[in-house]
C-alpha cells in the first residue's frame, strides 16, 4: 500500500502581518493540502493507511451525511470588496444524477484582503453512497450595488432548512437560479472531488471519501507576493480545531493566512442515525457569521 506520509513539499503561507493600507491583491487559489480530524481529535493530521481502512465509506453499503461546517476565503479574483453571494453545488449525491445546488448567503468582504467567513453553512441528510465521485464547487458571485437590497431581501424571505435531503433539493436549486439572476457576471469558484475509498489504488489518498472532519487548507500559487515559505508537514503542528474553525497556535488567533474549508462526513451503518454516529457532529440550522477582522 502507498506510504501514507506525503512527500515534503515547499508551500507558501501568508507572512505574519500585512499593512492595512496595502492595495488589494487578487490570488487565484488552485490547490490545497487535505488534512483529517476524527472524533474528539483537535489536531488536523495527514491521512494514514489505518484511517483509509477504518473510516472509509463503502460503496452501496454505508449511508453518509455531509455538513459543510466552515468556509473562509480571502483575496478572491475579480471580486475585491464587493458584496458576494456564496453558493454551493455538490455532484454525486443524488440518485437522479442532478447536482445539489443552493445559494447560501450574501456577504461583503471585510478588511483590505476582503475576508469572507461562513460557519455551519449547510447539512445534507444521510443518503446511501453509490460509489460516484462527490464533487464540490464553492461559488462566489459579485452583486451590483443597486441589487444588494433585493438579494438581501431574497435571503431574508427564504427559510433555509436545517437538513437538505439530496433528493428534494429542487427548491434550493430554484432559489439559487433566482438569486443568480440578480448578480453580476464577475464570479469565481473553487472545486474539489472526493473519490471512493473502495478503489484499489488512488494516486492521492487525501482525496479518498472517509468519515471524519476534512480540513482543506488552500495554498497560494508560488508566484503570489506577500507569502513566506513553509513545509506541508509543518501545518498540522501549528493548527488546531476550535469549534468548526482553525486556530493558529503560533499567533494565538484564528488562522487567516490562507483560505480553508471544513467538511464533516458522517458514516452511518445500519441502525445508526446522524446524531449517534461516533463520527458525527450536531447539525444546526445553517447560518453565516461576520467576516474575521484582521489584526
């Protein structure tokens, strides 16, 4: 079996501090480091061979519940400090082949680097995993200033449910299309895919669909300015989970150097519910919180 420890690669994270007067710099985020945090474990770690075997979600046998717990982005291309509609599309969870799609909130970036921060965003009720690749697409759409009041009213009128069953998500898709009609063409998205852990060989084990908390730390390209060198193996040493968000032990503050995503996958065997599974978290009504304020 493939060695579970990744090759040591040089990556880039933000320098200790930025001047609040610096110009907005757009970063085209493309790649991420995938870490795991299982049960009460607060320190994210790299995937291991034992985890792949013990926590894998089996095709056509296990049910899985999905909760998108936290999304933090900054310095998004083309969006700047505009008001932004945040939406999500998830492929591979519905038996009819349609993607789950929903518009989730409108928010304005905070600070010179336009921080966008969302907590406890959406939860998908348990469904039987069919073995398809599960692809997430996080979408950010700029809203023209004249349309911000109308879009804000749309979100205020729509009562977002705590659970979104994948087979009854058409209402969410209709709302998404209705909101997108009112936004600008300037948009940006970040996509990633989980593949079945039952496959005999996968080039990158961090892409496997396993139960637990998945922490995706997104990396800037090597030519991005204002970032210092570090190693991929150093990230688990400086980061801890606090609730659904990442905390930076070196600085004693929330981690905001680069974007990150926290997704919880709860595996359910026969007779289990989403709230008594040992890998589950309590699923709460989706909402967003204000963007983090830069120090």
